């Protein structure tokens, strides 16, 4: 698992352990992915981590293994909100969501 992915998972799990109300958050990341997207991943641990992260974020996820790699398909039809504690954290999540094809922005 890459350090970046491990870092993002740690942030996400940390957010789940605290009050997730928007009032307690410094900023809120808003994200949506109406159409199905797919990532082709060759590392089983990375595929599992990505699937679990997407599921915890409330996305629909389908997983398949074939031809020596894993397909992680996902979508999040309704806009979801992820409260975060800082601007830096919001920017990191925005970058991650954009890499996965999400429509994303954050508010203060």
C-alpha cells in the first residue's frame, strides 16, 4: 500500500471516530460521481483499501478480478459531504477525489 493511500485511509478513519457534524468541521468536502468509473489495479491490498475507502464514503462499489488485475468499479449518485478539520486536509481529499473522476469542491 502506498504511503499516500495509507495516509488518506488514516485521515478517513480519524474522521469517523470524531463528531462528523458539519458544525464541528473547519471545512466540508462535497463530492459526487454519477456515472460508473473503474480503476484497474494490480495490487490486491491496494484494490481492497480503495474499495473499503469508497464504501466508507458511501459509494456503490463492485469488485472483480481478471487477467491478473483487479477492477474496482464505483459511483456515488447523490452528492455526499465529508467534514474535515483543516484546509490542507480538504485539499488532499479534493485531489484524491479528482484522481478518481469525482466532481468535487469544498466549502469553509
